[in-house]
C-alpha cells in the first residue's frame, strides 16, 4: 500500500488559492493514502474567534466538494485538517475522505495554547476507519498535532486495531517528530505525520514531515522547508506483530491490574 504526506506552506486566509495549489499536487498521485497538515487550507494563527469563524465551514462544504472529484478520479484516501463548524461550535478537525466520497471526522481532543480560546474540545473520541487500496486493506486512526504528547490516544487507537495513524500537524516545538518514533515503537503502528512549513504571524513551523514504521525506523522524512508530496510503500500487516521478544507481547503483557490511581 502506498502511503504518504503533503507538506507545504499555505497562505493564511486564502482557502481558494490553497485548495487550487494542493489540488494540482494531488492530481499527480494515484492509489494512495495521503495525509495533509492541520488546518491546511485556512492557516493556523487566528487573531480572534471572528477571524476563525469566517474561515470555518461544515464538514460537507466547499473544501470537500473541491477535493472529492480528485479523490475519486485518482483513487486517493485523504486525511486533512480543517476548521469545522457545528452549530455555534468550532472544532479543529481532521477529515477522512475516501474515493467513494465517504466523509468521517475526528475532532482534536487536546487543544494547544491559543487554540483553547477559539476551538471547542473534540467530542468524537478516537475512531478507526477501514481503507482498501488495490486489494490491500488497512485500519487507519486519526490524530492532530498536540495529541502527540499524550500516550493514551495512540494506545487507544492501537487497541482498536489501527495499523496506520494519520497525524495532521502544525508542529512548532523542535522535538515532536522524534517523539513519534517512541509512539510507533510502543504501539507497533505506522505513523504518518504531515506537518507544514514556513512562518505565520511570527510563528515558525518545523516541517520535517515523516512516515515511521512500527519498528521505529523511518520510511521517509523530508526537510524543514521542503514542499510537495512524498509517498512510500508500507505493509500494514507489519503492525499486526506486537511482539518485542518471543516472550513479550506489548498488549498481552500490560498489567491492567496495576494501572490504577488510588483515590486519596
């Protein structure tokens, strides 16, 4: 199965230009799962909620309407970040879009810094979705950016059967990408982190999007300023092997009887 990511520097507030640019890049890819960054069409550094509200849209809106024909014509599964409007609430969301037009949403559980002043905390839990590309099947979980620092959602997705975790991000801290190696090893899953590049209102993003194997080895990592799409081959069945040694299974060896915090 081909999997990969798109890394670029979006123009803040210009969804039409960003969609056109990304659409051209995606049109050159076929038969793959491609992960895009967090809030990849709106930009990230909102000065106030009013500015965010103007750029947010419902899950089924102009962005999906633009991307759906591309996914269908090129047999692509896309995961991309968007500012989602649900009634009066605004979510930092990740959208899963299949070639058949199926739309599933994950809403960011762990909001970072100023996001707490604009977005509502996610309410979807941690869903896992099925994909099939050229006869190869896989289970995919979604997480967003600062979710990386919390081990619980990664383990929950792995316990639900996720073989690949699509991680859309706007990373700014220098050590996040390296932490994904640990997340992959401790859960024996593939992790695709799609980060953005460039600067926005004095905030600099770290790029270095990557795909990590269940062993912790890198399939691919690009530079801090690189822009484009990169895909690689992966075998989702590798994520079925949860053995560290011939006697140690990372799931079977968990001591759930000890994983309790006693009330004081």
